[in-house]
């Protein structure tokens, strides 16, 4: 099977992929606390796993390469629990901007920012808005937990979707890194109910920042008690399938439409 991980390939193989209009998957994650039972690498490990699995699913139809994971994410809200490494929003944006610039200088024209940490979502989308008008590549931002939410929800028992260190993430880590999961007392861990992004809401549809300690006593959102490796394998496959479908959809990479006429009120549009 052909290699798909950037760091494992020689430069000439990557030049070939650039000439084949390959999609570059750039995983974006974090190093942060994940409760008392999961390692701080959880988002980084799962983001890498989903990206590689998705690439394997599409490589027969679409040339693809998975770049090394950007582990330095926006995790200020997890700092109260310790164990967390975070960067500023300006550093995060600058790092991704520089990496995208390097990727496009090498000739790649399709870049998928594949995120695995909720705290990165807004900044990642804003970066795409900022860079896309002048970037030679099509930039697409996705988060596997959201892109695959419909199928993920059908596989879970105690939560509707992926929550922080809960049933889904614990199951997936049991599937790919069982030796790093402390299963000694999962029943005593977590916060039942929706402690997900709802803790950042105010009013009917407004946003208000809060640290993660505002919603959980042990750094876990949801409950990991019903986590299993078998469930984790199914969740990883569903997540990878959702990302693969996104990559293979021609609309994902289609050029922007221009619905303008020649002008309005007798005045032509600038070209």
C-alpha cells in the first residue's frame, strides 16, 4: 500500500503528488487535559488516526497526503485543570498561515484543515475567510466530530455526539491506544448531560467565554462509563468515512461561482 504520511515520504514523492493535484490533509489538534483517565495527547492522536484512515479510504480515487499534526491548539479554557499546552490566537493563525503558504509554494492546490479540537473551530474558519481570497489553493476547514455527527450519534448510548473525554473519545482511544487509557473506575468519572459547547452560550443565541471548569469538576464532559474498544473502532471508521466523503465530493473543491451580471444601475462591476 502506498505511503500517505508526509513525514515518511522523500521529497521527490511529494513533488509527484503535487503534480497529481493531491489533497493535503493538515490535521489540527491540541495537547490538553482529558480528565483523569485519558492522556493529554487524545485530540492529537485521534485527529491523526481519523486523517490517516480517511486518506486510506480515498487514495484509490484521489491522490492524497496527510501532513504532520499541528498539536499546538487553542486550549486556554482547559488551563485550570493543568497538563495543557496552549498558544495565543495570533500564534495559532500565524503558524497555520505559514504552513499553508509552504504547502501551496510546493504546488498543492487542495488543502483540508482537519480539526479534532473544539477550541480551534472559530479561529480555523476565520483563517480560511482571511486567506482564501488571495490563496492559490482551495482551503476547506472541517471538524470530524461535526462532519460525521449524524453517524456518530447512532453509535453512542449516553451522549448525542463527541464530547470532551466522554464516551466517544474514550472509546476511540481504547481502540487505538488502549495502553494509555485508565479504565480502573470509569463509572466515577464525568458529568452527565450536555456539558459540550452549550457552556459557552448566553441568552438565545449569544456567545460568552467561560473556562472549562465552569461546566465540569474533573475535566470531563459526558460520561465514559459505556466506552468500549469495539465502539471506538466503529466511531473512528464513521469519522473517517465522513472526511473521505467530503474529500471525494467534487463540490468541495469546485471553483467559486460568479453569479454577477455585467453590472447594476448601468455601472459595470470591477474586474
